[in-house]
């Protein structure tokens, strides 16, 4: 796939239309109060899906130490690192394209928004929640997705992906009750690592994709507007998405290791020595681990800039698809390889295993209860006529007025709403909802 990307298109301020509007809306690029991408930032930080990240697992479910990272603190730190990389890239772009110098001032804010939203669609219990949804759906597909559900929806749920759920929340405008944010096309582009749907062969092979079938039309409109669509088919990555991805790659590796020290999975000294190796300061044993981590992140930021600049021409034609860390120099490659080995011990930690084993049953129990209740609602198309137990399940997720207002929607529409709810659950609330469905009463 090859295209010729240009920055005025790539930094599009368009948003999807609201219900009742006939075309996407372009906001003023700048204003005396705040520019368009600052408005995106505000939409994210004031949203319910973003707040809920505070009680979602990063690596350690329900960690006893309150300072252990959750999805919210992780996302804030990724946004900080992403902004730092983007600021350096901004200066590079201003040198390459001086005619667009003022335009590039928006780049750090756009990447910051992309970083804040990169995990916003993740279900409870971290990646274990994704695996639980996929495996449970695979075992119970015909119960949840009867014959009248489209093949595309079935595939979306079989391969459920937090990245695609995040794009759904960030891009849609039709249901604010679900936390839809309607961000600008540029901000959306910066968060998309896998620009294809679940029916693409790449999704089947890697279990990674960024777009559900329900948002494919939005994705196509966005890609066409920003010039990301190829003439022969397919969509290339937005250049700024490489920066968002690099910031995430840096943060989770560094901070997961520091958390492992706090959780006493690893002693401090070898982790600190690893950070100093990444920073190019081996032997500086006098530095505290927090300082060593900061210096390692600074070195990785500069390395990300170097790789982006090196591959910039290929990135701007869509020919470069590999993440930036794939071309890091030897020192960083070796450091990341050591971290990969250490993850084996982190992922086998007993406390983590206990919650992840429970996640399968809890998430599956919730999906089953809601899907069966929704099938009953769609059969009767009347909340009052829906059997008592089904009504009580629905009441756990939506108020009566909302259910009545949408009672004639299709089961497939409601199924998407159910997964909005399930993926939005915090770890604690998922445990609570599962217990309530099971009939386990607490004082």
C-alpha cells in the first residue's frame, strides 16, 4: 500500500456529525479560548470512560498498594511521554515543512489526546478481561449471537479488542449516555495502531484490530478525509499513531518493572541496573530507582525521535508499518528483551493468577445474563412485558426510561450497548455485578 500523505489533511479538525446533522463538522483550528484539540483533551478527561480507568487493572488486579499503576495513571503517564516525543517531532516537522510551521504547533496536543484514549476501551481485569470475553464467546457463540446477528458482529465479539472498543467510544456521537466523545479525525487517527476491522486476515492472525463493524463507516469517512485510504484498498496508519504507540511501549515497560519492585516480585537493584543500562549510565549505583527510570525514559524518547526521523519518508507514503521500537538500537533491544523475560514472572504472580482465573467466570456470567435479558426485551418490545428476572438484569445497566426509549431497537444494536457496558465496568464493579447476578447478597 502506498499513498502520499500531507499534513493539512492529516491534522483535520472535522468531527462526525451529531444525530440530525447532515455532514461532519469542522471546528475552528484555533480560538482565543482553546483550540480544537484542547477541546478534544477536555472531552476525554471529563468523560466517564476516562474516570473509570482509575479502577481498571494495568497489570496487577486490585493491588493492595494504592500507588501501583492502574489504567488511569498509566494513561496519564503515556500522555506525558507522548507529548514529549511529539514536541521533539514538532520541531523536526517545522524544519522539514516550514510552510506549515504554525500548523505543527497542534501536534503535541493531538498525540496527548491519542495517548489518553489509547486504553479507554479496555475491559475490566486488563488484558485478561479481553481473553475472557474472547474465550467465553467462542464457547457460547450461538447463545449470544443467534442466526439473525450479522457475521461481522459475531466476528467482532469473538475477537473482542479493547482498541476497537476505544475507537467506538472516541468516535461516535449518537449516544452520550454510553460516554461517546466524538473527537476530531486527527485525534482519532493518532490512536489507531491497527487500521483494519475484525474481518481482515490480519485480525484473525494477530487478534489485533482497531475498528468494529459498527464503526466502519466512521473509520472510512475519517480515512478518506485525512488521505489515509489507498487507491487499491486498505488504509495506512496516521503518522502520529507511531508516537502514541511508542509512548505506550516505553511507559508500560518502565513502570510495570517499577511496580514489580513495589509488589516485591523483584528486588530493586537489578531493575535499577536495567534502567541505567537503557539510559546509558551503567555503574551509577548512587541514583535512586525513580531517577534511573526517568533517565531511561528520556533516552527512549530520544531514540523514538531518531527512528521516526529515519523512517519519516516511508511513514509519509504508508510504506513503513512497523512500530518504532522495532528499529531501536542494540542497547534498547537488549534492555527490552530482558524486560520481556521478567514479564514471565510478573504474569505468573499468584495474586494476579487468582483474579484472572476468576475473570473468565465473572465476565462470562455478566455477558450471558445481559444477552439473554436483551433477547427477551427484543422479543416483547415492551419493558413491562419482559419477564421479571430479565427486567432486573437490565436495571443493573440502564434506567427504565432509557430502556423504554430504545425498546424497539434490534437485538444486534442492544448487544453492542451491552458490550459498551461490560467493557466499561471497573474491576470492583464487575465483581459486584457478577455477584448480584449470581444471587450472592452482601450486607
